[in-house]
C-alpha cells in the first residue's frame, strides 16, 4: 500500500552548468510529493499524515520555500532537488511498517521527475547505490 502527501513551495534558481534559458535566474512554484510504502499499523495507518507533514515541512519546505535554491543545492535541477529531499527525509520516515518509496518534484505543471527507492542514484561521492 502507498501513502502520498503533497506540498508546494516557491523558490528561485539558475542552472549554472546548463546552457540555455534556465541558466538565467528564474523562479517556480514547485510541487513535491512524498510516497511511503507500507502496511497499516495497529491504528490502521501507514503513518499519520500530520507526522509526515511535520517531518517534510521541517526538513525540506522550511529550507527551500522562498529561497535561492543554489545556496542549498549546487545545481538545483528537479533531479537534484528530488535527491536532496530524499537524503533529508529518508531516515526520519523509516518505520517497522513502512519506508520511503518515492519522491516526485514538479518544476511546472507539466515538467517533473520521479525518484524511487529502487532507482540507482548518485551519492555525493559519485558512487552508485542500489
């Protein structure tokens, strides 16, 4: 079973290692979805929506909302925002009955990325993890 919670935040960025329109400073209304995979516990929940919301707001939204993303994420593509988010929340969401399954980031209504637990992702050291 999957549990999903969505968030929005406003932020500016520029892609310094990209040559095109997005290398100039600009902003987005980002949409973020966090999905947990698990089984309902004794209370009948994978995780309380309020608890999930609190973790994501404290560890991600409070840092990124109304910010210049380049101050936090060196090349703030949607892909790198998803990876940064994953690293910020994964340990806090681990429970005996559930785990982080997926992070989705939309830069616009029609452009976004999906990062899943099964995806090989680059670590900061350039190594791949399963």
